[in-house]
C-alpha cells in the first residue's frame, strides 16, 4: 500500500485555497448543503406535470415511517380499480392487515431457511446473509401476490393503521431479536440430532409467539367483517359478513396469475429475454416463486405504455434516491448538477452501478400516466406513498431518461408480452445468488 505523504496533501491544500471559484463554491455549499447547492431548477421546467395518458386515482396514501412501499403500491393499483368500479371517494385498503401477515409469513420463511442451512457454518455467506436481516418491511411483487392469494385483502376500516405499522422501527427491532434467538435454538436442536418432527414442533411454538407479538403490536386480523360506505353520489351501501377472500373476489377481482414481473438489468450475467429468480427470496413458504423476465429498455417502456393506455396503472420499482427532489417531486437526470459543483465526473452506466453496488431497487411506486409525443414516451406520472406534502399533492414526474437509468422493474399483464416473450416466460428461471441486486426489496 502507498501512504499519503504530507507534501502531497499540502499541494492539494495550496491549489484549493488559490482557486477563487472553489472558495466561492465552498462558502455556498457549507451554508446551504450539497444537494440544495447543486439543484437545477430547469428540471422542473422540463418536467411539467401534464400527461397525454392520465389515470384517475384519488388521493395518495402515506406509508409514514415504514418500508411498506411495495405493499402500498400494490394495494394502490387495486384501489384505483375499485374507485372507478364502485364510485368510491378517498378509499384505501388496509395496509396494516397485509403487513401483519407479511411479518408472520416472513418469520416462518426465516425459520425454514435457518433449518435448511443448519449444516453450514455460522460464518458461511448464506447463514450470515440470513442473520444480518432476518426480516424487514420491504418486499417484491410476487411476495405480495402470495399474501393476497392466501389471505385476501380488507378495507382499511376493517383493520386501521396502528402506531407500529406507521412507525415500524421498534417492531422490526424486537421481532429480529426474537428470530435471531430462535435461530440459535433451531440450529442447536439439529446439531443435537433432534428429528424433523421435534424441530418442527419447536418452530411451531416459536411461530405462536410471533403471532402473539404481532397481534399485540398490530391488532388481530379480522376473519369476517362488514363493508359499509357511501359512494360519490352519497348512496349508502352495506355488504355484511364478508371474509378477506370473498371481499377480494367481489371487489378487487384481479387474477394475479395474469401478471408478470419484467426487469431491466443490463449486466453481463443476465442476458435479455431470459427468466430469473433469486435464491432465498420470498415470504410465504409454498407461495408464488419470485420470477422475472429481463428485457431491453425499449421493450420495457412499451409494455408500461401499453398497460397505461388500457386504463390500468403499473406497479414499478426503482432507485428513488438517485437524482430526485422530494419537495417538488422531480425525478430527472438534471435535477442536480453534481459534476459541475465538484468538478468530478460521477457518471456510471446502469450496468456499472448494479455491478459495483452504486444502485439497486429501493422503492416501489405506481405509474399512473405517461406523456406521449409522436408515440414515444417523454415523461411519466408517478403516484408515491409519502403523503400529499411532497411533490404535486404526492405525485411525482419522472423523465424518460431517468426511467432508463434508475427504473428496474414493472408488473404488467402477460397479454402485453410478445408471443416470443410469452414463450420465454414459460422457461425455468436461472437462479441468482441471495445477494444479487435483483433480489433487493423495495
């Protein structure tokens, strides 16, 4: 290794203090902060929130201090359909209900993975990966499908938000403490030669404690409930003695098997027009396998446009923190000009960012509109789940170029795939490592 000699540092210092432009920048950045100093207001001018295709959605929801964006985004796509089908106003499905079952199923998924890897050393990469974060708030599209198919959904009135769903830090902290402790017990039982029945009995007792922990923290999920509401015309409606499954069938009615998860990952290890899955990525044991089809960006955007033009919003995953403004809700490559501010070239390709850990999917939202000029997309309307105090009453504008660089996943109806891609979808997926960036949870 080469040490930094004091003479080298002194040279850097002397060069800096003699540069009047850098000293002026220093004063501004110290006073105002990096992002505020680099913000480019022309990005707002170039991304006016007007769209040629614009789906009615109602008010945005608010996930608050939790990582449930993937869940909110999926429930929002259902909410859009229900608002239009049943003439509802300010309606939401219960995120707390789905949150409960996700935590419950993720705990079991963790236990089963601990049992499956009990023959590996604690410092093996897979065991270390499991123990680093036994469970968290984030998820993937196919994981939410598994929850909906097993547990259905309920209106928010049937299971309202709780303090711990709106601010999930303590819940996650103590649930992960329990899961790690239980992992020590399960591994010890297997090491001591206990048979499968004995290990599973111990796991069931642990799962009972998890249920109690979640019921105390989030409330008990309803098994039956009444759906009572007034529509936009003030007409009264009452539907009694529903179950979460019957409510889903009657009021949502979406066949989730008709949808496919499409990614754009331009890395050398993931050729286009092939399918992929990720090892140890899931929540419901026996549920839907996480599966993607990787396509080029031109195809990716055409699929999103096709669904929007049919009047249906699009669940998508992206790296929301990259070159986006929270207050004005602009997602654009020129939102900030860091290269000019620091005279440093921060540019990387999308593939390089994925390969070198600079970017991955961090957030899920919903595409609810697109601006088409001569048939080509120029900007996209995005429904976020951060409440109405950000962006344009909670809605963001994403430039087409930003989508190219930082959007990784969309969910569309299978019918929009070409015949060739539909055949590709039937293939057995290539299995990616648990820590692959395409296994990131939104």
